C-alpha cells in the first residue's frame, strides 16, 4: 500500500467512433472524484488536447476533436492551482506521448534533477514529470513495456496512468498503482477508467492490481506484472439501471433523499433472510473489542452502530474518526475486530488505518464492490444503495445504519427484523408526506448560524444534520448535546440563530424540553422534530420505529432541511464548493 492517494478521475477509450463525446460522458460520471478542471486528448494521427476549468459539460462547447482513441481527466487540485496549464492531459516535450494521472509522485524533484534537467515544464504538476520520464526512457528502450516497467521502478507515490502515443492510434497504455483502475471490455472497443460506474456499452470488466501495466486496443487487452503477462478474470458488469438518470428530479441530492425507501427495500431483497456469513458472525461474537472506523457521515453512522453493539454488554466498542485514529498512540488491536464504514470504500484516511492495523480481522460496510477497502478487508457487507452521486451523503448513511442493524441482529436475535423493516418503510413513507413542513423550517435557515440539539442517539443525528446543512448551504451549523448548552454555547443564542431540537427518546424528553425553554427565554427560535409517543405541539411528528432505527427517521427531515436551504440560496446542491465525493487524499 502506498503512502499517498489522490483524487481525480481518469478514463481512456479506443475503438468508439465518437470517442470525444464518449469521454465527456464518462468524465461527467467521474466528476465526483473532483471537478476543479478537466481535459481530453484524442489521437487523430496527432495528439490534440482540449481543457476547461468550467466543468466537464463545457468541453462540448469547444471544438469536438475527431479520432477513435483518447484519454480524459477530471481534477481535484493537489499539486498546483486550478488552471488550464495544470489540467491534464499533459504532453511530453517532444509532443509524442500524452498522459492522464491519478495520484501523487513523491520523488518528482529527484526525478527532475536526475533525468530531466534538459526538459522544460509548462505546469506546476508532478504529472508532466511522468510523461517526460516516459518519453526519455522510451528513447532508450524503444519498447513501451520495458519503459512502463522502468517507470514502476523509479516512480515513488501513487500513479495510475493512462498514456497515448502520437505514432500509434491503436493502443492505450496504462499502469495501475495506488488509485483504482479498471478495464472495461466492449464489442469492438475497450475502455479503462477509475470507476466501473462510468462504463457505458461495456459487457465485462477487469480489476487491475497495483503495479500491473499493459495496453488495450479496440479488440484486445494485455496485462503484465514484473515483465510477465497475467491472465485476468473478467467480471460481468451489473449496472441494472441508469444511475445517472435524474428521473425528473432537479438534483441528485433530492433524488437520493427520496430513493431511501427503495434502498430499504433493496437491502431487504439482498439480505432476504438477514443471515450473515457464519465466520464473520463467529468472529464478532468471539472478539472482545470492536473498533468502528469512519469519516464524516460514515463516522456518524458508526456512532449509531456503537449504541447497537454496546447493548450486547460483553464487548468494548469504540468509534473512531479515521484521520485521528491512525495517529493514536497505544492502540492494541490484538484480538480486536475492525469495522470500516465507507460509502466509497476509497477514503484515504480509512485506508491508512487499514494499513496500520491490518493484522486485525476486518469488515467493510461499503457501497462499492471492488473498491480498495472491499478488496482489502477480510469481510464485506454491501449497502445496495445504488450509486450515490450527490456529494452530500444521504441514502448511504441510512443504508450504513441498516447494515449495522442487520449485524446487530445476527449477534442477538432479540427482535423480529422483518417487522422492524416494515415499520421503518411505513415511517419513511409518512416522512415523505411531510415535505412542506421541512421546507418551512428551511425557510427559517436564513442567518449565518444554526444549531441542532439533542441527547443520546439524537445528538449523533444532530452531528450529521449540522454537517449536511454546512456542506450544502455553507451556513455555519453545529450539533450540540442539549445538556451542554448551558455550559457555554447558550451564549450564542439569539433570535438570529435558529435551533432544531430532535427528541426520539421518551426517557430524556423533559431534559431536552427544558433546554428548549432555556433557548426560547433567550429569544431563540426552536423547531422540534419528535416521535409519535412524544409529540404534542411539535413542528414535526414522526412514526415510531425500532430504537436502533430512530436515527434514520430523525435524519431524513434534516436532509430535506439542508437541501431546501441550499436551493433557496441558489447553490449547487450536488457539488458543494471545495468538496469531492470520494476523499482519497489525507
Ligand atoms: C458528507 C459526506 C462525507 C463522507 C466522508 C466519508 O455528506 O459524504 O462526510 O461521509 O467523506 O466518505 P466514505 O463514506 O466514502 O468513506
């Protein structure tokens, strides 16, 4: 495992008559990996390049480049600012080879000094070093395979590369190391990309492993490892529906919020008897210590998982933010079990934890088959949430909680799980019917700050609700323990700070209601979201579900509130500023 991962999406295609348009289409599906800038190179007996800093679609406003072989890139800036010069593809000084790169080269300075002192550079990127190094060694070996193999020996860092040659309009070359790369096999065309979900017209796909390299032409591909050809297994591509179809919705975020009922149903279908792998369950039963590891929203789902597992009494359960856990001292994973929660399965902070603690057995709860964590962990459980496209996670969060619920059920059969799923479906249906009320609350989110308050599980949902509001509406929001308000944060309350209180637990109802009164007597405006057995004069009343699933029904209204607030502010809800869907940098 390499030290550095990088965002960015790369794709190449050979054999399509409208390669340029095809690559634009693929890039749109890869934009979740970064959307600062993009570019395409097509080989039409000469490499021609178009770049843009105005989003992938704008590539269609430029001259459409003809040719049936090309490579493309969508970028999330790491080395160098967002500019056309820094956008990929990059071409070598001799204008013969062009590359798209996903990763970071750590020894680029040494390479520049040792091999490329005579070369000139147009960008601030490490990628230009790679393509000139390639060109430099090709001049010595006159053989692409030897050159690729030499690059693997010299480059340090992560570098999934797709390369084209001006003098060969039939082959695309590649190396995979660090960042994901897959070959898509079509009829009379082949493609290669960072994510199988961008594949169109592809029948089968091949998962590439680190340090594999090779080429693809329109009717063939070859993969090598350390100068030996490797026979690769082809997997059937299961894309059951066009996940990129908005189905009449204005944005993916709303579509995904409203798909959550379908996700619940999908999970019921895919885990039809709710019996998980025996070895996994035995391991979990035997282990005394469980670490649940996640980042952002997935960490918030982990907090709910801890509540479920804590009630088994015989285990120590810890929930860890991956970026912190990696640096914790005195962590003893001897006889511990790790549960990674990651929608993408690619989050760098989690991969680093895996790397450090890999001697412990592990389970990943992920939405992406063949993602890095899926391939690394001992066990995998899938979310079956279909692809999540909006940057703000919604349906993956509820799916993560449901999978944890199924894990918990397998450890102790103390409820009727099908009944609980059915009750949940009923409650979510009811939530969808209350949309106007969420819109009303969102209309009050018009100040620079907002708070979500709650206790216990509700507090964990408050953390998620605040994150959602922040990331799509850019309003400063915090999730607070209601009991902690009086210890400091109450100082911030005024009529300009809307507060949303979540109450799903009858036992602590009066405590949270006391906090609400404290806020109101300081002129604060409070909206309450509560469950049926608590609700009286509350703003939103939700139908009861199993205690472990309360987080799901409490969270959905807050997803709507974030969505409607961002829409009112005319923001791009699917692609909030400065973010990317899959965070493969530290
Ligand atoms: C927020 C959000 C992020 C992710 C986090 C982890 O809406 O989506 O906080 O949850 O970046 O990503 P995964 O789950 O892919 O590891």
